[in-house]
C-alpha cells in the first residue's frame, strides 16, 4: 500500500458552516459527509485488487437483495436465477430501461438515501432514457469529482472555464457542485457550447482561466483555431475533457497549442463516474467504490487486456432505479495492473459506441483514426465528420473556409483512404455546418452500417 495520503494543497481553504469560525473550519453536515467518503476513497484506491473485489461483493449483495425484493422488473426477470449467480443475471439493455422505467423503480427506497429525483440522458441517438437519482448518488458524485481534482493536483484557487451543453453563460464565485459548501475556490466562467469557436477563443482570452473543461471535439477545434491565429492562453494549466472519446491527437494538439496536458473522465448520464484518468499516465482507473464495471465480448465473457468489448456496469449505490448489469452501448479495452500501484481496475482505451465502429469489407471491425491534423496542411478544412455509408464507402463531410480545388480534394481523399482498411472508396461532401447532438456532443465518425454479432467472442 502506498503511503500517499489525502492531499489538499497547503493554500486550499475549507468553508466553515459555523458563524464566526474561520479556522479550523467546521464544514456543513453535507460537506463533512463528502470529506468522510474521500477519507475512505483515499485508502481504498491502494487496496489489492482481490480486497477491492471482496468489498464490492459485499455492497453488491446488499444492492441485489434490495432490487430483488423491491423492484418489480427484477423480481420477474430474476425468477429462478437467484442473486448469488450475479454473472448469470440477464444484461439490462438501453431499450429495456426505456420501455420499463416504471417497473425498474424501487417501491421501498430507504429514507436515509435521500429524496429521489428523475434525470434524463441527453439522448444523442434520439432515444433518451430516464433514471431516478438520490442524495446518496449525489454524495458519491461529489466525492469522485473531488478525487479527480486531487489526483490531478488542481489548484482550487484558480479560475475554471467551462464550455458545454446544458448551462447558462455567466460567472459564479465557486466552481460549484462538488466544491460548493466545502471548499473555497476561484471563480467559474460558463459558456454554452453553441457559441462559435472564435467567440469561445475571445471569451477564454478575456477570462484567462487556469483550467478549461469541455468536450474533446471542442478542444480540438479551439486548439486548431488558436494555432492558426497564433492565440495563446497564458495562465492555462490544464484541459479537462468529458463526454466524448479523447484521442491522442487531441492531447498532442493541446501540447502544441498551449503546452498543457489533457485529463479525461469517463462517465455516463445514467450512472455518473465510471473511470478517471490515472494521475501518473493516460490510462483510466475504474471507480470501483461506486460501480462494478465489466468489459464483455459478444458471448458475454470477460475480455482480457488487449481485447475490446462491451461495457456493462452496475451502479452499487442507486437503490431508487437499480441499474444491474446495464449495457451502456460503449466499447472499451481493459488494461493490466497499473504501475502507479493503485488496485483499481484499468481501462487502457475507451473506444466509443457501436455506431462508432467501422465495419470493413472483410468483416473486421475498427475504430478509425483519420489524422485530421494533416487536413489543414492540405486544404482550408475547418471541421470534419466521417460517415460509413456502406461496407465499402466512407463519406467525408467537410466544412471549409473556401471551395476545394481538384488537387486538394484528391489529396484529402488519398489521405483519408490511407487511414482505412483496403477496399474502401472515399467521397467528399462540402457542407456549411456539422451540428452537435442535442446534448452538445460531437462524433468524428459514425457508421450507418449495421454491425452484426460476432460469430465468436474472441479474435
């Protein structure tokens, strides 16, 4: 076990809930609960993998007993299986949650978990889902947010800039949410993702943040535009991304444009935090104190390190709408144990959703990477998206500052084809705009080809 302890920077100020008491601070009951949970998380991260699994098993048993007794959907679906056979319990699909939301609610939520509030996903596929969350799930969300801040050694006194969907533009005195009544922070500046890139850059130059939080695709556009215009962001220390797949290319863009690192989080609207980037590298640690995360092949067998599979999660603390073996629709690759010494499981890569899989003419599957930094060297490309139209055709949808010459179009087509498996043709369509989803997210690659189940789970 590491000797590293819960570490706030020396100048971090806790907020006191006692009038007239400034130091030492006595936090509010809610803040104290977060600190108590953080204290435990600080120790559990260093436990051996076997010890973590044992503790997870105890919490899982409690959740399953509750679900089997109080959730009509599970009472019917699990009949004859028994909660002792967890890995034989049927996988809960997104469509199951959409169609059976009412019967997936617990009829006897423990009062100590707090009131249940209904939340909805952004529905980027046009099919949102609904989940009940409680004060307890919010407590864990706060604790994992603070764990991420502490892992990445963020200075709470710095200014945070957030550009995303679902917020109103403005400025507040505290980073909010996780820190609100607990830690004194610098200001947070908020901007809706609907602002164009030039407006975003001007806004960032005005606010001079220490930290920027937004989507990977937005970071790529900001960094590319900043490089083209020679715009620096003095004072920026780190970029934090969420909500989309983060590629090595985006990390490199931030390094070249602003000489800052990118840290990523893996989360879902239904569950909350799933994995946080390791403070010692680019891999992700599953937040095992909150979720049991499986990566399964097409035959529902656990994937080994180096194999890509479906992400299936169980929220260990949501007793209002228990999500047991819930298939998110994401794909990921598990990794081996981490050199940092933490016993938390590792995800080496997060690949995206089924609709982000390229299906080659020979039936093999890929998550394509198009090397889009090279596009600006070939032609005035401002934005791009790739769509697989058939088993042998990919359409490149490009937003450009000026019409493409025949030579530019041919060079772009050749470059894109070089990043695809053999057998593909490439068409280029110039469009005025590539809109984001209803949730403000963006996908570089989308397949319109149905991906059939694998004949075998391995390979």
